[in-house]
């Protein structure tokens, strides 16, 4: 390899470097210069996360040979803030919520900076066009646009009044509660400056590169694996196969069917066969090529309905007919319900498989310390540090207390990091074998194959209604193509059936659910877990029924509202129910009455609803332990530190903790610090899945804060010679009775409470109440939640009737979040959910052919850019749940599902066709329009024919 | 990615001297927006990369009313879009460049690279070779061919040409200049694209040791021109079908029309049928529709891409109507 000596000018500073001639700028920035703010999202010029400015122009550093750019001025995110003064863009992104997970943020800020340098006052369209090469998977771009516009405003003001101070957390004169306030994320500085550390940014001394060997066959026995040649390669430090790692694991106790590396057989293209740890990526890759695997190729199953008929060559021997799990629920009497129905509709829906495609690829760093019987530290891009710790301990056969899991910043999850991903275990076993730290970061293609996304779902839905539209019976047969391993499968299929309920009053419900194994990567939990496709089917069919009955789609929904507090026929307890308000607000804001059925041909409006759990009432592993424990430490100065195991993944979990504690103790937010998601330092929280964090960890934090407050007031009362009941805490000060002059400051009282030990610690916890834990039937444990969020949405579309192209013009989305503790973050969650649902509705799809993924890249997967992301107007509805912290419920998932049927219902309004398969491509629309025209011509011909007589 | 030698010649002659006599030995690197991804995926693994960055003569935009436009091969999309002469004289070329979204690609991707980019056919990108074969058997006819060719697809090539600029450039009668070992030759852009018969060939008429240096576009005098693209996705994607048209109007009648379809065949597809249908007609809904219908009259869709026939038809129709509406260059 030729090396070249170059001088590279980065952020105005020269660097003398001896580099391999073929090294890319992104690698030089990250590895040689330690500038890890430039992110690797795809490594193939698809996503823009690695954008840097080259002589002021945004370019992608992953495809730029460093040696070609010796003459250029290169700017990275690290150079944007000057002397720690944040740039207006960085302030704008903090203030307007433009940075959620933060992984795309550096690239976006740099691209925007280049735009504003050329055009200080761009239009919205110009901003969107400029940002069209920077993909984001969190925000839906609405808050990104707002952030750039905020920066423009700050710049405008500073031009008018130069020298005006700008800072992030400006303290207001009087304390106001942060509960319900639009506060910036507590980690926004890290995320906007490039200082934040994600797993792949970590470099430990002596760290090796780990790489995994994946199966090229969809289904094959392994006769033999020979690793000798790989081991002999200089620079290789460890090679491991299934023979070294036989312990089975899985996220569900009933589904331990995976091993770190395949034992005896592989079950999908991409299955994990072996792994190496080596001194460099090139050596690791070469070592993989030298591993000889002797396969015995078996017939494979790719279609779930065919797989269900399998008699031989089963994917798992212990799963007859390749059925992972089937559930049959019957509540009430559907036959009687159908008998009393005036109209019964039956339709089949087919929803394509989709995946999370978080911008941060999975990454894990593992370090094993052999001293003292060995201890393991793992940094990982995970939503579930606690389950990862347990699984590491089980598969590596180590005591749990010797395994420490630390979650650095996570660049988006959406459910894709909510179970243990094989690289997390592979990195750990390699680190133990090599006795050196090991990092594995998946390539974008590996991320697609790691998958665990939303399964292809085939739904046969039968609904019976009375003449007035009242629901009488619903019967659903749902088949999910689960891929080769169990994963969350039984939970996913159960959600699809159980959450047919808790939206509308349905007196009779029957559900037959099949989770089927096929030779493809395992599906898993994805935003709106299990509910999304069933909700699409239900809400689309409901509109079809409304059309036949001649009832307005909004009205048919009103006629079927629940009447809470109530318990549904399958045992789901519903207390707060903001769905009616969501629906009315959407009808109002969207102009529904003026538009539905009244827009010209080719334009239409549709609406639909959806809902989701605020945390699963039952933990994955049954236990009497609380779902969350949060500890608070008060320093004598009155500073508070929160210790929480909850996993921030960009949704604002850290911020909501700080808000709740600061709000309850009436402190400024900057006096509350947070230590989170480090199993050695923080108490157990089950993780960021099923939208549980604000509700559960939030309740635990509130519980802890209330205890701390009581202890502080007691200490103050002792000093003041009164009882705690005589005192109140307000704005950081303690008042006695009705006294308007404070008797003592919070800090002073905290010092008293800390006492001679100078230390006060309390812990709070949360367990869902027993009456929220659901029915006592098989599968009854999935679906129950202490509270449900609700969403209603209206979507306007334009359909090009000659090409089938669909343009979404506007989306109004109302979400009942109980109480918006941080409206900025809640709106971001709602917009992000709607946007992700829109992607599933129109563009996203995993295209498999014989077990091979045809579109394993962000371009090919069709992740939407700014240019096909319509403005989303969020409306927050606050139903004040009696059990939520300050009344809060979930916000991050419940809005995803409704947008899909709202789009299909809008297409019906526009051109009169029903599309029952996802995604709704131009091809499908065109075909449906053509068939409709044909059948209309047939009907007309028939009429003409008969009129002759 | 396989290791490679990196060369930075300063003249076109020196550059072609560094190219091998077989495809695959060396690759020419301009913006790298396509090539680098192909290398990272081991679809191509050149032993040498020849960078064009230091060859000054390959840049530059020159426009003269008499002789027309010269675009250097390494002119970027952004430079093209920033050129007032191009905006004034070749509006459809600007439309085509605008179809390449994202400032990152525009500021790096080059016009020469656009013409020489490799097909987006997913079988090719997955390593099944240019003709998408497994054990000598073509994968496309029975496989997922939703984005593949509907014209000129009798095999063995089924991919579509991915160029954004080629359809309109061909419609405008553009030529390209090619630097070879023995000197420079010119070839019409229409003839620059070929349908390969074997996986060892390329989809353009270059020898392995030749490279494209300039694009030459005749003056646009009196020409009505337009491009229409049908897309599933606005940005970061390729059109499902596109049509470029250029014609003169004399006495309200179409004179010497050129209709070139994009993304429907292994090469940009000049449609003689559409041109014939349009010639001598006035432009209106009916005649444009007739031309669109004629453009796809010989289409032979594969198992999953019949919908593209309609899209191509509509693209031709709309491009004709837009061109007539757009006025001609004086």
C-alpha cells in the first residue's frame, strides 16, 4: 500500500499526516484526528451524516479520498462553535428540537451553514432543497426546518443588535416550572457540537476490530468449519464459532432459540457463523475470507403461508409446521354479532415488511478484564441495557454482577435495538478470547440484515356493523412472517390481536394469530409494535363500511367510541381517553367538513385513528421487581443527581427525568444532574420499549422526588420548630404557612436534610397496578397497559391519475399524550411517528428474493428526504391520565399507525379506489384506477345493453 | 474494499496512459458518488484509480451562440446549475440537473460521471454482474424486475440506463469527445451508449483505456425543449421513467422532433415512432398523447414492470406539452 504524506487543513488548523493513499476523509477525521462529530451512517454516500464542508460546499466525507483534498479547506462540526460560543444553528437546533438522536445533526448543521452563508434568508422550499441529501429518521424534518428558521431569526436579530448575548439555558428572572415547558433537550449541546459520544466514537487502547462472518445460504446444515487459515493470518487475535458459544438465548423466556454463532445450521442469509478480532479492519475482512465453512444446503421457506404447510426440513425442529406460536382468542360471540349485523365486510390486507433503519448502525465495544475471575464492560447502542446485561451474563456464563453495560448516546432505535443483537454478544466473547478490547460496528448492509423490524403481515379481516355503523363483531386472522428466530414474535402477534380493542367499543372479537418462521432475518419490535398493520386494516375497512352505509367516516368513529373508565372485552383497562377530542380537533383543523367528498377528482382527504400502550403492564421476564427504580442523591448544596437505568435513544428520556425532578423540587433544571443507563451505577429500568419510559421511569422519578421533598421539608420543619405540613416548597424556597417571605432556601434545607453525613439518598419506583395487568388467559399478558395514548389524523393527498404518483399535501395529527411534560419533545415524537408511518404507507418496503434483500441500502430502501416529507401539524390533546406522572402518557409510538389508513382513505376520496396492500406505490394506484375505469365501462355497457330493450 | 493504487495525472493524455487495456484493471475517478460505493461493495475492484481532479482541461463551461455549449467532463452539477448561459439557452438541461437532488451530490457529481455511471440494477449491485446472471442463467426475467427495461430488453441486458442528463443531451444532438491512447475522437452521444452483449463489456462505447473528456451541445436556436420525469420519490432516487423532447415549430407545426426516453431501456431510448407521430403535427393534448402512445408501441414489459409502459407514455406526452409551452430559444 502506498502511503502519502499530506497536509490536511481542518477547521483552520493544519495537520501533517502519513496516510494510506486510499484512506477516506471520514476515516481520517474520525481515526487520525479524533474528530468523531462526523458520523458514519451508510458509508456509501446515501445519508449525508458524514457531511463536511469543502471550501464551503457540503460534501460527503465517506467517499472523499483524503489524499485528494490537501489543497482544500475542510470544516467539520467541531469547528462550528467558536470559543465555546454556539453558532446560531446550534442554538436553533436546541431550541426547536431539531436534534433528537443527534446522529444526523452535525451533517445537517453543516449543510445548513453552507446554505446560510450563501443565502441568509432562504425560503422554506430552499431550506428543504438544501437539506435533501441529509437523511433523518427521527424528526420527520418538521422541527429541523423550524430549527434552521430559528437560526435565521437569531442571525437576523444579531445583525440588528450586534453583540447581543446568546446562550442556551437562559435563566428566567423568576422560577417557572419546567413541567409543560418547551425546554431544549438536556443533551442538545453534545448533539449539536459533535462532542457527544456514540458507541462507534469510542476508542480504547489496544482495541481490536471485530467482524462477523454471515451465512450466504438461507437454510443449510453446517458440516464443518475450518478456522485454521484465518487464525494463522498475522494480526488475527481471535476467531470464534458456534462450537465456542453453545448457550441459547432470546429476548423472551419462551423463545430461547438463538446462539451467538450458528450451531449445526444456518437459518437465513446473514445468519451469524463466526467472528474474528484483528488488528485492523482489512485483516479482519481477510480473515473472514479464510474461514472455510462446509454447508449442506437445505430447502428454504420464504412465504409465510407456504411455510405454514411445511412437513420436512423444519426451520427449528421443535416448531412443527414452522409455526413459532399461534393464539386463538374469542371474546363474546362473533357469530351472534355477525347475525345481528346489517352489513358485513371481509377484506384481505397485505402489508410489506419494513425496518427501523436508525441512522446509527449497531455498534458495540467490549472490554474484558481477566483479573479477579474476570469482569466485562460493554458499551453498546442499545435500548435495553438491563436485558443486554442479563443476556451477556447468560451466554458468556458469567455472574450478572461481573457484567457492566453502559449505553452511550444512541443514534435512533425505533425498536431495532430493543433486543440483544448478535454483535453485542460477539464483541464480548471476542474480547474475552483475545483479552483485548473489541469493537464491532455493523455496516449498513449488516444493519438491514440484523433487522428485527415489522413483519410482513397478512390480515383477513371481517367486520359486522348495524345500519347506523355501530360495530357488532370483528374477526381477524393475522399471519406474520416472523423470519428465522423467535425474537419478540409472540408479543408482536399478540399485540396485533389484543389491540384491535381499546380503541372502539366492540362487543364481540375473535382473533386467530399465527407467527410463522421463514428463512429470513428475524422480525421484532418496531415503533407501534404489532398494532400498526392491524390498525391499517381496521381503519381502512371501517371507511369502506362507512362508504357503503353513507355515513361520514368521522361519524362512524364517533358512534363507536369507548365510554371510559371501562375494561374492554379482552381485559384492557382504559381510564383516560382523549380520542374523541383528537378526532374533533382534527376534523376542525383540517377543514374536513368542507373538503371530504368535495375536492376535485385527484384530490382527497382521509382520516383515521390509532392508539398505543404507555408501557407494557407486564415485564418481559415475570418478576416481582418494580419495572423501574430511580435513585436521587441530594448534595448539601441542594444539587440533585438522578440515577436512572432508563435508556435515552433520542426521544428525550433524559430530559423528562430532569424536568420531573426539577419540577417537583422547584429547582432550575441545571441544578439537576443525571446519571443514566450504566448498570454498575444505576438501578434497574427495563429499557426503552413499549413507550414505557415517561410513564414508568417518570413515575419512579416523581416518587423519588416526592420522597426527597418530604425529607427536605422535614429537616426544615425540625429547624423551624414546626411540622412539615406547615411548610411548602415553591420556586426553590421554603415558605411557612401563608408567609410570603421564604423561611429558608431549598439548598439550606437540603444541607440540613443531608445532615452530618453530608449525604441524602432516596429511591422511588414504579410497578403497574394489578387491575391494569390484563385478563388471565393465554396471551392475556400482552396488550395491558396502565394507560393508552390516542391519535387521530387527517391527511390530504393529490393523486396523479395518469401516473399514480401520490403527493401528500398536508397532515394534521392530534395525539392524546395525557399531559405534555415537554411539548417540544412530544411534538417531535408525534411528527417522527407520523413521518415513519408515512414512509411505510408510500415508500418503504424490504424486498426479498429467495432470502436475499434486494434493497439493503438507505437509497434503495427509499427513506424519505426533506423533499417528500410534507409539513406535519401536531395537535397535543391532554386527557390527564390519573396514573401518569403529572397526567402524562406515551407519545412516541401511538401516532404512527393512523397515518397509513388516513392516506389510503384519502386516496379513496381522491380517485375512488381502495388500496389494500402496502406500500401504496404509483404502480398499485395506477392499476386500481385502470380496473375501476374498466368496471365502470362494463357497468355502463351493461346499462346501455339493457336500455336497448 | 480492495486496496488500490491512486494516481493523479495532470493531463488527459497522461490519464489514459494510466488506464489498463482491460475493463476492471483501472477506473477513472471523478466525483466518486457512484464508483466509491461500487468499490466498497466489491462490485468493482480496480487495482488503480486514476483521479481527474488535477486535470484542468477537463473542467469548464463554454458557450458560444455559433458553436453551442462545451461542458468539460468534470463540470459538477452545481456548476452546471450555476451557469447563466445554460439556464438561458438549455432550460431542459437545467431541469435534468435539478432532478439530481441533494447539494452533496450536486457539488461532487460530474456531468461525465453522470453519463458513465453504472446501472442501478440491484442484481448488478449485489454482485451478479452487469447482465445479472447466476450460473449463466439470467435472473431478471423471472426475478424482481419492477424497475427494469420495457424497451430493448430482449436480453441479455435488462437494466436501464441511469443517466439524468443523457436523454435531453441526445435529444439536443450532443456529441462527446473521447481521449484515447492515439488521440481524440468525437462520437455522437446517441452512439456512445450501447447495449452490452456480455458481462465483460460496458454500457458505453469506450475502450478500457479511453475516457470521456468533453460534452458538446449544438446551439439551441429555435428549439423547444423539455424533460419530464415520473418519480415515486422526489429526492435521492432515480425516476421510474423520463422523456426528453426537442423540436422546432414552423408555422405551428412540429419540425424535426427528437424524443428520447430515459430509465426504460439499457440505453437512453430515442423513439423514432414518437418522432414520426409528432412530425408535422400541431402540438396539443391529442397529438402529444398519440406520440406518447407511439413511443411505447413496441414496449415489451417484463413480468413486473408493465406499469412503466403507461408512465413512459405519460412522460412523453407531458414533455411535449411542456416543450411547446416553454417557448423556443431565439
